[in-house]
């Protein structure tokens, strides 16, 4: 945990820097106070903010704003995949703001999370065990505790290049560390940097945008044991329950390296009439390489992920602003297993054979409707509804195994803003959503039958992911002027989910809850 | 607008439904080369075992030498073992042939010719080995290293003699190379730390069928000190003058082994070169052992070895510290498999399986030259289990 402490110090410094930067914004910002409703509407109207094209902010940026959000959330319950903890406490700090500096529109955001989770299993190495790019990781059945910290810094900057052309860039930097607290434990360091340059061209038939993406992700995870008397067995996962054996301790698994390079491009089209339309089509390819040991790299597997996303948003109305969004994305990840042989002459591992065994497919589609009953630059009511569909279809080629499910979800909610004298406001909301499973199943026909990844991990996770469930949430936020141009807000949120999970003996009712408290500043 | 949205959805779904390249089974057809069987009778059938190096999946099939047979497997790199057992004239034979890292891929059947050799089963075999130590009584951290033992059993129906038999730990054939130092280096294994030898003039220590003898690191009752067993009735112990001079070693009543070679001194308290991993062989040297300081240096500087003819080896076992077969030290012709215990202090032993019982009630141990199949791991080390007898000359115990 020494590294963890060092990193904690580093993160505290970053928070301090972000706080000072935010204060600097505060001093120079307009002396009008905002709240959650104003900020949300501000971002909704800036339709391009949701796209991957930062260049368009040169012509349509949100109004200047700054927010700061610090809080603590606790969640728990048995509705969880096994890699998620039975309980989790998370401290967060988030600040963002947008400003117009001369011709340049700037938006920036800093997010810090400090989480502690217990009861998670089947993840020995990774910050994010659900990252399909890194499916060739290690797992163990010991339920343990993790401490995780992450910070994300990002900014968008855009400026017009003449009357019709704008250019911009969106840069993100993520840094995470995670430390397992029970044998077999690991210290994992993760960083990701991504750059999205973009241009937009305004013409008589609308605006055309083009953006590109390059992203580099790296994670290094070193497994270890503190009790050297007991070597811990590991599953080196190969997908859908297949694994090869390894261990931590002795001459077992050494440091693992997860690397990914991503390239992508997106095309946008926007039209401004009495209504506003924005559509985007994007493609991203992620090529990942997973190896063990830096000095004698041993290949553990490669993945190639193709993602195609389509997104369109239309906004219309003035007294009631309607926002209709339709999105769909398809993701295919192919996992390639290597067979590595040690070449004693060259003193290195050599890949003797590779085989594409794993195919992971996800298809998502969603239709969301939001309506804001306007009140100047804010709203009094916000109604929302949505439908979504998720299809998961994973397979292992030989021997053939599959893991699949199809779910339909619907949600509805309402939010009310009460304005009080003196600039104070109370915004409360309630949302309900329900998910119905249409079909699903897990079938395994490999040679690892009877082992815990096959008998426990995948059946349990399927029962969670394919469960019929209902979720309700409510939150309230009271804000009031704390100083000139500054609103202070107190926020509370609660969420509860109940699900009927199909298991071998019969349906099991599982639930999960979350409670959050936060303090926010709007300025 | 509607058409635009539908077009986007159509593109997305089409992309999602792109079929991935199909992976098909590959076909393998084995061929058995029996030209090296010599006078040994040809077995009627062989057991073929294919182990996928990448997935660890093992497939087994039975085939006859002359038949044309194909086996469908997942494309990959395989280690292949062909085994059979037979008997003739009252002697038992093991037949074994191996092919390592065979690439079985593609649409055309892959044919591999595997040369099979035959060897008469050794009379003396490892019966039980305790090599991963135990914990000092009442301690959770102090490991007790002196309770290592090797039990060696006469698996034949004739009396043999233990005199002159040596015990040693071969170096990894994958890592250490002596081809520049010795003609026909592939005919040898190379011992890396110590060679311990049973003294005697050739007929001092007879071992009758159904009897075993125990080589202990220290022939005392270790159960008084640690959570382990009593070795005070062991026949031999690896105590010699060199260790007595260093002190701390009780010289029990057991016969002291001769430290024939110190190739690389180890500080381990059991006077063996290794604990939780390592291979072990017992052999009867047909040529003189080298003197200290005259050992051959391998391709890795300062790593020396004492050569031992493979033909002199009576039995060999390969113990791994991990589940990774890449760490195997012995070639398949000596041991086609391997076995693994817990880490140091785990107080486990590996025990050879019982294949049958003779009319006199003595057991016959399984000996296929494949440790993966011949041995199991026991959580309770024990000497002379299954009613095995002590040799007639072994009458002592060491009281404490």
C-alpha cells in the first residue's frame, strides 16, 4: 500500500490544484447564481456536447458555468455480479466548467473517486474486471476487498476558423490504481489517454462534422501473497468459463501487462430549424495485447474490438422543450488465444499458434424522451421516459459454449423544481424503471466442467444480468445563494433495486440499494 | 428523418451480425514406429494421450499400431504420449513414445510418426516422497525442513539389493545444455546439487518383494517437533561427516548415506538440493561418478552437472512448483508426466498408486513412467503404508 499512499498524496495535490482552478473561475464568472436545473438545461441545449465532436463548440457551446460536487455514496446488496463487491463505499469529487475565452470555447472537468469494496471475487488483477478488451486476465474464487482510486481529467477546446469552419479537440487522461487486500492480492496501475481532434463545417444544408480518435490504455498489475505458506491458485481466464491454471507465489504468475491502442472516427450531421437535429455515426477499433513479465514477455492473449455507434437527437418546442434521442451501438470483441513455447536458444517466449476462440457481441438500442417545462433559463418540471434493448451474445468456438441474454427495459420519471424567495430552490425527482428478460442461457461444453468459473461465476452472472428487475430512485437537492454568484446545494439520493434471479433450484429474490449524500456548488 | 434513423439502425445491426471466421476442428493421424522395441513383445494396443499446451485439455484414445485412425482435436500445439504395458516371460514392460509441441492445425490431417521404446519395469521404484516440509508445532510461520523422506519399494517378484543405489536431482533438460561438453549428451541426465549413495558391498542390503526402505533427511521422530511424522525407523539418512561437523544434526541409528557428489552446495536443512520443486531419480551408476570440482559446466556459467546415463536410471519423478508443464525438468522418456504439492510447509507427500495385489498379499505399484498417472498427493505423509514390510536387516529405531 506504499504506492497507494504515494498516489493518494499525488491525487490530493491534483484536487488542490483543481480546487484552486475552480476558485479562479469563480472570481471571473458572471455574478449570477445557478442550480441543477439551469445547469442541466444549459448542457441539454448545447446539443453538440454529447457528441464526440469538440470542434462544434466553436459555434454552439454551453453558457459559462462552473460546478463542484463532493459526496459519498454507499451501496450494498446481493444483486451483483461476482466481480462486484457485496458492499461499496465511494467518495467522489467532481468539478467542471465551461467558459468562452476570446474566440476559444473551453470546457473542462476533473473527477476523483476513492472507493472501497468488499466481497468481490473472480478478479485478481484488474481495475475493471468487466473490460472485455482485457478478458485474458486472472481470477480467483476468494471473496476479497479492494481499494481503488481514480482521477479523470478532460477538456474540450474549440475555436472558429472563419465563419463556416470550426476546429476543436477533446483530451482525456485517466489514472487509476487498485489494490487487492486479501491473498491473492494485486496492485494495479492503469492509465488511459485519448485525443479526439475534430472539425465542423457549416453549410446551407446543415453542419457536417468529422472527428478522429486515438487512445492509448495501459494497465500493469502485479499479483502477490502476504502469506507465503499458502500458494493461491488462479484461473487464467480464456472466456466463457475456460481457463488454464496458474498460481500466485512461488514461481507463479508475475506482473501482467494490459495494453490497448484505439483508433476511431465519427461523422456528425446537424440541422438547425425550429427544431434541432444532431446525428452521429462512429466507429472505433481497439486492439489489445496482454502479456506477462516485462523481461521475458509471455503472450496471454489478444483482443480486437470493433464498435459501431449511431446516435441521433432532436429537440423541439420552446415553452416545453422536448428532447428525443435514439441511439444504437454494436460491439464485437474477438479474443485470440496464443500457445506460447519457451525457446531456450533465444531465451524468450514465442507464439507457436493462435486461435480465435472468443466472440463477444453486444447490441444496445435506446429511445429516450425528455421534456422540460421551461421557466426562463430553467424549468419547473422535467419528465422523462425511455425504452431500451440489450442483447448479449458471447460464444467460445471450440468446444462450443455460449452465454447470451436479451433484455427489454422501460423507465419513467418526473422532476419538480420549487423556487423560493431569495434564489433558493428545491429540486426533487423520482424515477422508476423495469427490465424484462426475453431470453438467455449459458451452455458450457469444454473440459473445465465442475470448476468454479463454470459452476459458479458464469451461472451466477447470467442470473443477475438476465433477471427481471425493478428499480426506483429518488433524489432531492436544495440549493441557496451562499455568496454573490454562488449557490450552495445539499443533495441526497436513494436507489433501490429488486430482482427475481433464475437459479438452479428456483427463482431467488435479490436486491441492491444505494444512498448518496453530496454538497455542490454552482457558480 | 425516419429513413435516416432506420438506415443508421440497419448499418449498426448489419455490423453486429458480421459472422466471425469459423474455427474448425483439426485432424490428427498418429503412426506408431515399433522399430526400437527389440525383443520386447509388441503390444496389441496403445493408449494415446494428447495434451493441448495452450488449454491444458487432455484427450485420450486407444489405438492399435497398424490401424489407420484419425482423431479430431481443437487446433493447437500438443504434447503427445503413446503408452502401453505388457508382460512376457514373467517380466513387465512399459512402452512409451512421445512427441512434443506437435502443431495440429489446418484442414489437412496432420500425421505424426511416434517412435516407441520398451523397457522392463524397474524392480525398485519410488513409493512415497515427502519433500515439501511441514510447520513447527504451534507455529504459523516456522517451517520444519528436516522431515523429507524417500520411500523406495521393491515392485518385482525377486529380491534386489539396495547397495550402491544413488539418489539425485536432475537439472532441467530445457534450460541446461551439455552438448558441447559430452559426446552423446542426450543419453544422459545431469544431477545439479547432490548425489547421495547407499553404502554396501553389493549384498549388504537385500530388499525382498513387497519390502521397502526409507531414505530420510534425518531418521528421528519429527512428530515431537513439528506437525509431521515419525521417521525413527528409516533405514538410511542423509547424515554424513560433513554435516555432523557443522552441528545441529542428530546422527540417528539409521545407516548414513554417502555423500558421493557435491555439485552445488545448498543451504537447505534437509541436505537435499531442493524442496518444493525438482525432479528426482534413483540410479545405479554404471560408470564412476566424478569427484568434486570435476563436474561439467553447462551452457549457463557456474551451473555444473554430474552426468548419469539414462539407461542407469531405475525410476524418475518430476515435481513441479506450478501447474505449468513448461517447468518440467525431465524428458518424457523418463517421466511423461508430473505432479505438484502445496508450497513449502504444506506437509504433503506424493504417493504411488496401487495397481494390484499378489497372492501373498503384497501390493503391486503402478509404474507407467508417467507421474501424472502413477502418483497422487496425500495430506498425510506415511511410511510403509498399505502393509509394506521393512527389510529383514532393518530392526532399529531411534529413541528420543
